[in-house]
C-alpha cells in the first residue's frame, strides 16, 4: 500500500519516461532556468548519466519533490558506483 511518506525509489530515467510532456517541460524549465544545467545535461540524465556533483543531485531531487509532488531521494535517482 502506498502512503504519501513512501519514498519513490525509481531512478531519474525511470521517472522521466513516466512523466507527461507537461511535467517534463516543467522540470526542464525549473532545472535550466538559472543555468544550473543545460538541456543536453538533462538529456544525458534521462539516458542514465549521473551528475558528478552531489549538490546537483540533491538539487534535482529537491526540485522534483517540490514542483512535481514526488518523494524522491538523490541516492535513488542517481545510483552510483
């Protein structure tokens, strides 16, 4: 059973492919607006490339939580080595 506090443990590519086009545009806009990343960087993330910066991984998770209403962690969005 899913509750609001359950962590969504999907990776960034898994979540991205399930977003509507409007949600993808919103997330793309939020992440590229201040020059935090480029559209190409975001595209690479959808293909499984992991951001090098821990701060960026945390920012992506926070943005997805705030603007998409998801409960994700930077640890599961971008699993690492």
